[in-house]
């Protein structure tokens, strides 16, 4: 009896079936049987199967009429004729990876049912893996409840037939084997549930690739020749020494990208929640700040009103002070004007006195000169000297008068603050001028006396 029974359901994929069978035959396991379950096959497919059987006597063909749905009852019929210790399933348009049987057989040494990671080949030629785990309740519970696990695009909500193996004795212990699946439920997942729901069933899961699934739904528009070319291409890859590098090189970066995108979306969601929370806090803070601002505005309005009243009071005080100052300035201006007028009158009076004194001195000098000339011609030298002195005194007196006039003008142009100083200076100048005039009078009188006293002496000397 063979160790392994391989179930291959088929209906119409004549172009791809040989590649699916080839990937089974190249597992390096001779002790197996290949059970092709025909579900209403065409003559073309029948001929392909006959050719395969001629090449490999391990192949058994069950040529059954079309059963309901996808032929679940025909699968059960074939299982009743299986003789292997374990059962692996191959689709008629998918490929197993090397070591597929060995890994599943090893897992079933202490398990009744084994699943593995769903790995799809997209129409773009990229390998994509989808994580699932029968040994973790986070996956199993929603799966058994026909609910998505919502873990993201990196996870799957189940796994297809080529990723499954089970012990034949466990299958025959089930209350019901392959049966027509109720409408609305996926056939394969329903069968897997039948195993996992049994309390005695020991389930395991392989978290790495063991096969490649080429979705017929995604390739509905492809011709059989296109499907065959694709499987031929991937058969060459799988049979190359570095097939694993090619598959992992696609699978890991893609899985990492999907995990990263989901993480970024979760982070973005967390950030959005924080932003919403901050926005709520900001709105509350803004409302509180608005109320505070309104309170400040109310207080400011009250302060402004009080300040307005105070400003009006100060303006009244300033107006009163200004009026008083204006009156004082007016008084000072009147007083200054009167002082100017009095100073101007006094200056004119001094000028008249000085002019009169100058005229009197001049007349007296002339008189003295005549007297001296009449008394003696010899007194001409003294008279000349007196004239010189008188001219000098006259010049000094004129200069002083001009200085007084300048001082008067400066006093007249000065401010009210200088009036007292001008008054003192004027008094001092007046006293000095009076003293000077008296001094001049004394000098003149002395000179006059000297001249008179010298006249007898001049007379005695006679003309020289």
C-alpha cells in the first residue's frame, strides 16, 4: 500500500493538468498514488489523462459524471478508494514546490490535519504570501465563525486545497466527508471546518510556502495556451536549483511592504486620533481663551471709561493751569514791554545827557583853548596834550555808550527770565556811568584848575 494518496479534482483544465501532475511526480516520493477525480470531464481532458496514465502507472483515473457544484460528492467517492496513510490535494492548474509532500508528511506524524501559508502568483508574475495560523485562536475563532480576522492585507481568512494534507483515518472518522456545500459557503473552507471542529482533531500549520496557487478567477480571460505557458515557465523556475531564492525574493519584500503600509495606516490612525484629541482640547482652550478675552475686553472697557473720565478731569486741570500760565506770561510780557520802554527812555536820556556833557566839554575845551591861546602861546603844547586826552576820553565815552546800547538791545531781546538781570546790569551800568561822568567832571575840573593855576606861571615865562 502507498504511503501517500494525492487527490487531483479536475473538470476542464486539459492544458494545465500535465504541469500539475509533473510537480507531484517530482517530489522524490515513489510510494504514492495519484487519484485524478474526473467531474464530468471532456474528451480532450480524458485523452490527456490517458496519456499521463500510460507514462505513470501510479495514476488512477475516476471518470465520474458531473456532480452538483464543484463535484464534492465525487471527491468523497474517490476518498473511499484511497489507500495511502495521508492525503495531499493538488489542483489541476497549480504547482507544488519541492519538498511539499515531505514537509506535510512530517507534520502529520503527530497531527490529523495540516494547513500551510497561502501563496499566490499574480497575473503580474509576482509571488505574494498571506499569513494564517491554525494554532492561534486569533485566526481560528473568526475563521470558524465565518468572519474576517481584519488583520490586514498581509493575512488571509483561510487557505486553499493545495496547502492542505490530512490523515486518511481522520477523514474516515468525520461525521461527514466531502459533501455538496450549502449555497453561500466556500467549499474548501467548509471541509476544513469539518476537521478542526472535531474535538479529537489535532491541527497544525506550516508558516512558509509549500505550493503556488494560480487563481483561475484572475485568469478568466486567459486562453488555455496562456495558462499552459505560465505553468511551463514556473515549472522551469521550480525545477531550477535556486527556485527558493526566486520565490522568497518576491514574497518577503511584498509581505514586508504590506505590513509596513498597514503599520503606517495604523500610525496614521493613531496620529489622526491624537490630532482630533488635540483639536478638541484646542477648541476648548480657544473657547476658554475667547471668554477670557471677552472678560478682558469688558474690564478694558471699564478701565477705558474710567480713564476717559480721568482724562477729562486732567484736561480741565491742564486748561486751568494753561489759563493761569497764559495770564502769567501775559503779565510778564507786559512787564517786559514796560521795562523795554523804560530802558529805551533811560537810554535816550543818557544819550542826551552824554551829548550835553560832550557838548559842554567841547565848548569848555574850546573856551579853555581860547583862554589858553589868549593867555600864552607857550601853553600850546599842554593844550595839545589836553586835546589828545579829551579825544581819547571822548572815544572811550562813545565806545561805552555803544556798549550800553548793545546791552540795552540784548536786554530788550531777552526772555522774561533775564529781566531781573537786565535790571541789575542797568543799575550797575547807570551807577558806573554816573561815577565815570563824575570822574570826568573831576578830571576836567582838575585840569581846569591846573590850567588856571598854570596860567600865571605861563604869563611869567612869556612867549618863548
